[in-house]
């Protein structure tokens, strides 16, 4: 019997010389928490948790006694028990991020033990590649329009068929940014707009209405995640809505999906509860005929886990001729925790990303980079 012997926690942080972010504010550093799970047979699994590293790392340490000594099995029952017992700790935040990291690390170790990719373990491999969009056009301190335009243009030059830009800073600046992006993108490239929940429903509705002529592919987080009634005010505008990066656990996706408040759901494997909860969200979406495009703005392990999740997502309702692409978010901002933390970082060629079919998540962590970025070294 293979059991889990060790659980090591690595809080990571890289300060930024030039902060960037969204309408909600700028970020001074890229940060995350990695978990390394080691089994009695020597298999290693990696997982990533979103949020403030000191807080998430402490939450993982608190969970460690419930993990060590357990048989290496799919982590669904363990995750459900932890989240249900910890309901007084809230329905999001550090607990879910810690569970996300341990859950993903367990799947990775299980894949290495069985010699199968995580995508195959999650239900079978439905595809070997996905189409990436450039997550770009961030808000900066200067809000320089030329700098913003260059971000979008660099994605076009790299061959991405779509780009997502940050808006929500108020009209008329939103209009100028959207027009600049639309000009940089040729007519065949999609433009997603992200308001990051920075608007009340009336302002979000007005913003979307004023941008419809620029043909936005979707509007992401038009209102704060808790404002489900506000989503109802956006629906009649005819622009697809995407939500989910700030929702934790499958239960939080239930009402927006069942009530048709969104067209695309975006679970984030580093915070939703890991691959187990993310997989449940994709199945819930499939049952209601809602599209899935996971949020992925973390590090390399979150990228690898998201790709394995997409590898196992069955096509629906179509079979051979999908009318829309299955999108993967590829963050174009500066982030060594994404680009330097694994030995072979993910890259897109003409917007295509190949999904590894190696055991586990299919990536190898660079131990030197891990030591260099460790917050508590």
C-alpha cells in the first residue's frame, strides 16, 4: 500500500519593479504557495495554492496531519471532509487555496505512481492541445495608452488568435483602451474584456452597452462575484458573460449556472478546491450547456493542472465540429513563478498549446528556482 509520507510547503514571492494589475488595483509582487507531496514509494506530486503565501502556507501546515499517513488515492473524499468540517472558516480564501494545493499535488503523485497523466485519471484524454488567448492589456501606474497598445500588439505578433484586456477604470478611458485593442487586433481575432468586478450593475451595463460595437467576445466579471442579481441586468445586452475566478467550491457555481446568469464559467484550480472541485464545476457546466474556460493567472503548476483539466473535458454538445474554441488563458505579464519554476515552461505556437501526456502533471520543478524564490529562505 502506497501512503503519503511528507508534505512540504514552499511560500514563493517575486517583487515587481513595475507593478501592474486591474481596475481593482496594482500588485507589488507575484506570489503563490507550492506544496510538495512525497509518497512511501518515492513519488512526488506538486500543487499550487493562490493567495498570500504566509497565510496559505500556514493553512497547508494545519492540514498536514490529515494528509500524512493516508493511502494514496484520488483526494475527493479527503477534500470534501476538510471543506465540510471547516465551514466556519468561510466559503473561500486560504482554506480553499490550501486544499487546492494539496488536492492537485495528490493527483500529480497518483499520476506518477500509476504512470498516467492526470488528464487520463480525471476521466480520459479528450484532446492533446488547446487554443490559448493572450491575457494582457493590464492596468499600470501611468495608464499609458501606448504601453497598453504595445501589450496587445505583442500578443498579435506572437500569433495569439485572441486577447483579453483590463477595463473597468471608467469612461471614456475604457473606450480608448478598447478601441486601441480592437485596432491592434485584426478583425479575425477575438477581444475579451475584463472588468474585474469593479463596477456596480448600472455602470457595468452602461460600459458593456457602449462597447458592443467593438464586438467583445465576452465580458468577464462585469460585477462583483457576490452580485448575482447584477448579472441579470447584464444578460439582456447580448454580450456573453464569463465569471468564476473568485468563486470557491462547486456550490458557489450552482446558482449562476442553473439560473443561466453566465455563458462561460472560469474555475481556477489554485483556489476553487483543486482539480477535484474544478472537475465537478466542469461537469455541472456540461449538464446545463454552459461553456468552460478556466481562469489561470498563477504559476507554472497552476498552468500544468489547468491544461490537464482541459485535456479531460469532454466536447459538448458538439462532437467533431466545435463552433467555438476551448480557450486556455495564457498570462503575458512578467512572472518568473510561471516562466522559471519548471524546466520546460509552456509556450504557445500560433496560439496552440500542447498538453503533456507524461505521468502526473507532466512537468518538472526547477529546484534551484524554487530555492531562489522562496519567501522564508
